[in-house]
C-alpha cells in the first residue's frame, strides 16, 4: 500500500467524508487538475489543500503518451471489448491536452469527433481512456489509485491488465481469480462529525501507525499474489493474522479519541490469486467472503483468463475502493455483480 493515492475518476471530490477518511489512511491525496483549471472545492477541501494534504498533478507529455500507448493496447489487443467500453451513447468531451495526437484516428473510428479543443467520443470510450490516463499517471509516480465509485473501481481493475479478466466472470473453475481484500470499519470514527482541522491535526501524528498498517498489508498481499499452494495459503493467513490485527488495532487506537459516535469506512484493494488459494481461504467456496481478522475480508471479483502477465510483470498500480458512508457498518459492494455488468451488460 503506497503512502499516497490518486483520486479518480473526477477532479472534485464527490464526498467530503470520503476525503476525510482517506486522509486517515493515506499521507496525501492527489488529483489530476488541468492547467488553468480552478476546482470547485468546498471550504474544507481548500483547508486540506492549504495544509498540503491534497495535491494537484498537472499532466505532462510523458503522462499523455504513456496513457495513449496503454489505451491502444487495450482497444487493439483484446479479442473482445467489454460492454462497459463498447461505444453506445454519447458524446462526451475530452480536452485535447489529455490526448496524444496519435490516438485521434482511432478515436474517430470509434465515433469520435473533433470540435475545437475538444474530442467528442461516446461516454464508454471516454471512461476507458480517462481510467487509463489515471492508471498511467499513478504508475509513473509510484502512487496508488483510490475511488469512492465502485463501478469505476471494477472498470479500473479490468484496465489494469488488458485480457486478464475473463468474459465469463462467474467461472469458478478458472485456475485464477481477481479478488478483493478489504477492511470494514477501518476508521473507528464518524468523520462526518469531525472538522477538517481536526483531521489535519491528528494525521500528522499518526504516520508511524499508517506505515505499519501499509507494510503489513503489502507483505501479505504480495505473498498471496504469488502463492499457488492451498496449504501454504492457510499458513500465510495464520502468519499474517496476528500482524494485520496488531497494525489495524494500533491504527484504530490512535484515531478513536477523536470521537466514538460511529464507525465508518470500508477499504478494499484488488489482488489476483490462484483459485486453489482462494478456495483454501474461503472453505472451498470462491464466492464466499472470509473473515481473516476482525473486520478483514476476502472475496472474488471475477475469473481471470490470463494471470501470469500480472504476476510476472512490473509491480502493478494498487487500486483501492474506500466507502465512508455515515452508518454503523459500511457495506461490501457486490463487486462481482458490478464486474459482470461492466463486462457483459
């Protein structure tokens, strides 16, 4: 888990509660802001900006070029396009500053139109390109991706490695599965009742606890990704149960004095795993969710058609979904049903 995250898929934060909860997990929250654009921020967001906790990324040519290369690979390299990226309705506008010139012909083939400084394309195409742009922007800065939009999260997981997600999402017989590992009620406070100044004050004093939590989580997921043995998967879970529990408890302990009027925040991260390992961790039912420790859980997002490219390739961009709803038990979104809708509906 990286120290910082890049918020996607929008510039403005959809929820001030999400931002507050995120600042209790990550050291900084970044967002892509075009040159000469002034975000329409709420006052508390501006407080976080002034404190240096929310930072802007201004794209350069290398960002746009890397996104163009990956988007070409995505569109041209797949034998099939998921319904969520297939042109249908439209158009949606993308500013030319965010698009490499070599993509213009391909976008025009996909029902795109040029109009001044804007390229008009179907919303599904725009979504795919903007998620690819966020992915490459995060990768080039060695930071994670984070969102409060579960549909954007599953689409981003698909884009993580073109061709890795199977078009038969519910294939429990596939040798590989893309999974989510998550924590319920990670932030033991009702962030909606906290002022941003309180968040700013406490996060500066809790860097060590956040770092310990990230290290424990990273170690577990890195070994889980590479594991292919059912028996060893159980050993990993037992070995990391204690360290994960300790790091989560320490993090919660530092935040609990803020207030105890409610529990919120569900944090999930995507991770590929062998189906045999998933079965071992979920009592041989890959559709189940396993409570590994306290509020931690593990479940399937989609069957994978080709996992080795993720395992053997460079360290992928970690992508997170964070829910900060004001209620006692933040929910597990049905990621598998959402992936099915993205791929086949």
